[in-house]
């Protein structure tokens, strides 16, 4: 099913640490590619996410992003839909609580795929995701988010508490370069951002500011 485009091998992947870019809801595929192209080299990971697109547009856009990610050496994961990720040969998928069983996604995508899990504010969910084969654990929202204003809220203590699972931890929700450092200090390996980069007056400068939050952090 995914023979059309090989996944990026381990050598082509960057460490899962730094800026985790999520795509904005953009219905114009050419414009989406242009927006991503300007900042992709600043990212450790790119998630294709479009909550307003239909299935055909999602497939078109995810497929179009693949060569861009390959050229930059940045893995591409697909939000919500591990079947689409499998079909197009993406590097993995990110699953929320209503997106199917993580074990099933892991089996379909393969041992080397990146399979992320939304854990919200729930350490028990993180433990279950780790046991099911997650590649990273995402917590949040840590701050009020324009993307999900009603999202449940997480605390930095969750990042420290989840260290025992031995997986990269992602912080999401209202994160800015000003508040990201406290989350990195608490244990975040990546900060996930949409509007903080794509709606910034200078997206490249914004992306670099997020990356700078990891410089010198252990």
C-alpha cells in the first residue's frame, strides 16, 4: 500500500527534539506548500493536520508534503489517520483519543514508524500509550490555545512524571517562545506549534525563536 514513496530511514531522521510543526488549516495546497517550505528546515518533525479538509484534499495535501519533507530530512506524520499515513508512505501518524487503537496503528505502520499519542492531562493514558508502542507522548494544552480554546489543561509536572516511560515528551497548547523554556526545563523534548509560527509576522524568525529554547537545555 505504501510502496509509492519510501519512508525516511533512521539516518534521514532528525532527533525528536526541538520544534514540532503542525500545519495550519489551509485549503489551497499550493499555498500550504509555500508556507511550509519557508520554515520546514527549522523543524524536527512536521505533522500534517487539516481539520476542515475532506478526505480527498487531505490525501492530496499529505502526499504533496512528502517530497518537501524528504528533501529537508524532516519526518512527516499524519494527524488522526494512520490509514492515510500507511497508504502514502508517511513516516507515521499522530493519534488522539478518538483515532483508533495505537497498537493497530503500530502494526500497520511498522516497527520503525513514528506513532505519537495525545495524552492530554492524563498520566494513565501516557502509560497505556507507552505500553502500546507509542514513539512519543504529547501533553497539553499547557496554555490557552487559539486552535483549541476549550482544550483540557495540563501542568508542567506531567512532563516530569512521564519521564519514567523513556519516550520523548511533547508539549502543546498556546506555547510561545516566551513560555516554552519553562516546559523544556520541565522535560519537554519538543514543543508543538501551529499559529505561533504560521500566523507570526515573520514565520522563519518565530521558528528560530522556538528552536533557541532548546539551546543549552539538557
